[in-house]
C-alpha cells in the first residue's frame, strides 16, 4: 500500500480545516460507494490551529471553565463538533493530525485504528526519551499512565468514523502553551494533568523533526 497522502497545512483556522476535512471525507466516501469497494484514496492533514476549544458530541459543556468574554480576552474560539470524546484545546505549538481514509481498505477496525494511532505517538515520543502509555478508560497517550497522581496526558485522540471513513484524529503537545489547559477539564478529566514534549525536556522542540517522526511511524504501523 502507498504511503499516506500527507498535506501540511501549517497554521490554519479550525473551522476552515473542519470544513476541509468534511469535503475530503465526502470525496473518499463517494469514491467508495461509486466503486462498490474500499477506497484507496487517503489524506492525512497535519496542521496547527490558532487557540481553540472543541467539545465532542458526547462531551459536557461544563468542562469548559471559561466564559465567552474571557475566551475573547485570551483570543480563543469554541466549537461543538462531531467527533467522539469530551473537550480539548488546540493551539500553536501543537501538532494535530487528521487522517481521512477508508479503514476497510486498510483492513482495520475502529478500535484497532485508535490503538495504532496511539502506538504511532508512543513510538514518536520515545525518540525523545519519553515513555508513553495508555490509561485504562481513557484514549490518548499518557506519561506515567498508571500512576494515580503523576499521570498526565501528552496527546489527545478523538475521531469520527462514517461508513468506515475517518476524520478528526490526534493532538500532540509539542511546544504548546500549557496555560490554555487551565480553562478546561481536559477530555473531561479534572484530576489529571497535561504536559508537552517541551515541558518534559525543558527545551523548545523542532516541530519539523516531530512531523517527520510521526509520518515515519504512521507509515510503519499501517
């Protein structure tokens, strides 16, 4: 199978990127239905967003701890969206990946797809000497995942799958301004922290280096 069709969008408005995802999802779905077989088309958007909070369809709006006027003050927007999961933050310095492809073509189920996404991130941060893991009852990638106090999330994952075609994806904190997480209960958790590669290593990280690692590890796993 061919490598994913990676499209690096740089810094792009969240709503514009969401609309773009919907367009590509419709394209892949139409190709699948017309051919009456799994679609070989795939897209993998890599992007950073201006400050934004997004709430999944099963999320609780009470997990947004800031009011509208305060969001304006910190130059952040807010959207209720159609992925799974609760609330999360996206912003500059965070690598966001939106794979849009047909899971049937890759002979992968939804749960396996999410686990492979987690594995790709775990392998990527391991190259920085960080040991990522899974936390029972929670998606994403965590450091000290099994510790009752020190567990902290470094990568959030939330997806939508329609006719086995995926959209939304992962958000890996690289050089993220972690103060923005103070205004939410990240992914609905109020008792666990969040972190970034920069925060763990106490230095700024080359984003292109992270992009290259993530692309390589996704290609290997799929």
